[in-house]
C-alpha cells in the first residue's frame, strides 16, 4: 500500500514557513502562520473529495452546482494538531472532528497515547489527520491504527508542516495507505528524533512547555 508525499509548492506557504522555522518568532505569530499554512495545505489536500451535482436557485434562474458527497472526519493529533483545527473547520464547517492525544516519550521516542475520542464508526468516511510534525512517524502510525480499528478503509489524508524521510519510511513499512500533504520534506532527524532543519517543538511553540 502506498504512502504518497505531496510537497505543496506555494509562495505563501514558503513565506509563512520561513517565519515558523525562525526561532525568534513569538508564539502568537507562530500560531497565526501555522494556521495560514494549514489553510493552504488543507485546500490542496481536499482537492480530490467527491462532489455531486445539485440544483440551485439563484436570484435569476435555476442552475447546477456541486456539493460534497460526504463530509470528511477531521482528526487533530493533540496537542500540536490543534494548530490546524481552526483552518480545517473554516474550510470544512460540517466535518465531524475526532481527537487523538499522543505524546512522544522523550527517551524512547515511542508514542504514549492518552486520548481517543473518535466517532464510533468511520466506515466509508474520508479521514483527514492534522499534525504539524511527522518525525519518526510513530505518532501517526498509532493514530492510523486507531482509525483503521474504527473501520477506515482507503487512503487517509495527512496534513503536516514538516515531514522527515525516516518517518515516511516507517509509515511505508507499517503498510499504511496515506496521502501526505506537507510544506516541506526536511533533511533528517537528529539524535533526539527532532526534525532538522525543522522548527523545534510545534506543541511548545504554540502553547508553551507543559513541564
Ligand atoms: C510531536 C508532534 C507529533 C509527534 C511527531 O508531538 O506534534 O505529534 O511529536 O513525532 P513522531 O513522528 O516521532 O511520533 P509531541 O509528542 O511533542 O506532543 P505535543 O504535540 O503535545 O507537543
């Protein structure tokens, strides 16, 4: 099963990405820029959603329009994924939202789950996972396993700011069917499994350090 990586090339994404990478960017501006990137990435990631024809009465005549055939389910991965949620709800106001909480263990880098608040039955639903960082891929693999347990079939859409090649490889080995939309495929992970050049900790840069 494939993991397709789409690096979205857009001047506004590139411009915002430079500010989110910048260590001098304060948290308030970081959140704004993240949301801007989220908006543009989600617009691109949803290009393939199915629509069907509907009649619409304009003030002048009846004509044909198109409507989304099914509403997707948006799943932000706590905490950092919350930074994309507002953008997703602006673009998909009728989407359901499920929440996954997973923290990466600082020493082992393995995912430690702490929230699973997904709709009971996801069969036939298009899921869009929001998580700005795809580093080792462990958090995303865990999230996708939970989605598949709830009945998801077919390609899961993933929206992230940065992806590391090591994480993409792990997801491929995990046998997942994913379409990853990212602002950048970065160089590598460092010895602490942080993305390089990266942007630091996307959760802490939005919400401060929990410690
Ligand atoms: C970060 C990030 C991803 C995860 C990526 O979350 O937001 O969820 O790590 O790493 P991985 O691909 O190696 O699993 P973190 O655990 O720091 O939690 P936070 O969002 O609460 O800061």
